[in-house]
C-alpha cells in the first residue's frame, strides 16, 4: 500500500466515512492513477479535466458513476493533499437527470422475489422491503438486532452512521425465524462464506441482477 493511499484511508476513517464509501473512493483514485500511470500527487487540473473527458466521451459513463469519481478526487485533493483549488471549477460535478423512481406494487414485489434463486438472497431482499432497509444495512444485521419482544429491528451505523430502530412486522418475523432455522447462525443474521463475516453487498447485488433478468420476461408474458 502506498503512503498516499494509507493517508487517504486514515483521512476517511477519521471522518467516519462509511466503509462502502471508502472502498469506492480508493477504487476511483486507483483508476485515475492507472489511467496516467502516475501517482495522483504528480497530476493536476489538466490531467483531472482530461480524465473527466475520458469518462464522459470514451467510457460514456452515466452521470451518477462520474459523480463517484468526482467525489473521490475532490476528497483526495482537498482533504488528503490539501490543495487550495476552486474545486467546483477544477473538478466540476455532472448534473444528474431527475427521474422518478420505479415503485413496484405489492404483487410485483412478490413476483420479483419469486425470481430470486438463492434462499438467503430472497430473505435479505424480503427484509429490505419489509423493514425499509438498504442492502448494506440489512446484511450487517446481527441475531440480537431482531427484537421480537418490542417488535423492532435495531439498525446499527445506518444512514449518516447513526443507529435507529425500525418496526418489525409479525409476517417478517416469521420469515426471519424460518430463515434462522435453516442457517442457525450465532452472530450474523446473514453470514458470508467466512464464518466471522456477513455476506457481501456485491454478492446480494449479483443475485438481484440475476433475478431482475428473470423478472422482466414475466412482465411481458
């Protein structure tokens, strides 16, 4: 690990950035450095501009993807390298088009979940839907987080790195109890391949993508 990467990681940890954010930022800075085959410390506004042009015109990335790269580079140069730049001008952020989210009906949600092949992934996505959780919040749930006496779920270090409680329905509790009978985990509600770790978000997202491909034909049939 280079000293620059180590310092950037320390800066992100000091500011309590989410682990997923830290990983995304490090990856984006690595791609930036690899594109020029130089350390970011030796690169400046002209190279940053050229890289943004590359992402836009050659890679044809969506504004949301470019925004992640922009945020990572702003953090690197503003916080870690302490550049005294006008960042809005030197590293401009693309405007994201405003679009209404796709909201599935309860019947469509059931159809989609039926397309999820993995029982574990289906239990995770059902929990996300039933408790209103993000995937990153759901996969990090522990067994004690499910409070059947008060009928709540304790979400630790969720959005904004804050703890909160969400309501637990009797139907979702029954589903989670059924899932626990299958897994019988002692700590994580949804353990990963390593016993001491929970399942990764990427594994769930991959399963979700496969289910989505199977779900689309069912809508057109």
